C-alpha cells in the first residue's frame, strides 16, 4: 500500500512550519512549533503504520488482517509527552511575561562574549591540551602513566611506597 499523497503533503507542511516556528525567539511561537512538529510526527507514524485492519484482539475472528498496535501506542505516548512539554513551555512563557512583559528568549551574556571574541579572532582562554609543545604523540604516550603501571614512578624509577599497614587500628586509636 502506498501512502496517501494528502497525508505526505500535510506532514511536510507541518514539519516545515514547525521548524520555522521553533527557530523564532518568542516562546509562544516555539510552543506552536513544538505542537506542529509533534502533530507531524504523529501523522508520520500513522502513515508508516500501514493500512487500517481489524482490531488487534486475540480470539476475534475476522476476514481482514489485524492492524499493528505499535504505531497506535507510539502515537499515544507522543501525545502524552507533547502535553507535558506544552505545559512546561506555557509555564515558562507565562513566567517570562510576568517578569519582563514579553516572552522572547534573550541572548546569554556568555554567548555575546564568545561572539565578540570570535569577531576579534581571539581565544576565550588558553588551552594547555591543544597547545603544541613540540612533543610527539609517541613521546607523550611513553611518558604517560596510568593505574596499570605498578611500582614505577613518573620518571621510570621504582617508587618507594610505604609498607602496607598490618595492624587494624585507626589513626585516632594509635595516638
């Protein structure tokens, strides 16, 4: 069975408008975009589920093949998740309206600082891991030490570890 062309066009329009609205700065538009994306996803799952059939009940004889219950369960789950996300975004938009009298998402101060540094082509901080110190990877690997190197110090000499304690007293008891 091929999918209905009206469903495919509707899914495309819902996804296109939903993505456009999610990329806006207003929380109300973001909320509408999330709802449209969710509805487009639900339609996509419904179309991918195949043709409708008989109810998927065991013991009921029917001439038609049973329909797959998995797409219906996925759509129901997506509806519940969308409801929770919608409630959360509505609460954020309402709180933003109470505090600022608008629901636009503002730029973060750190984001603006990084944009200014990028415009001047400067680094935000010096990173010792990315700086080249002339050491090759083989030399760096040879000097590296991990927990499997038992009994050797960083310079290759055996380490002088204190002998393990044999008595079971704590420091406070031994004083």
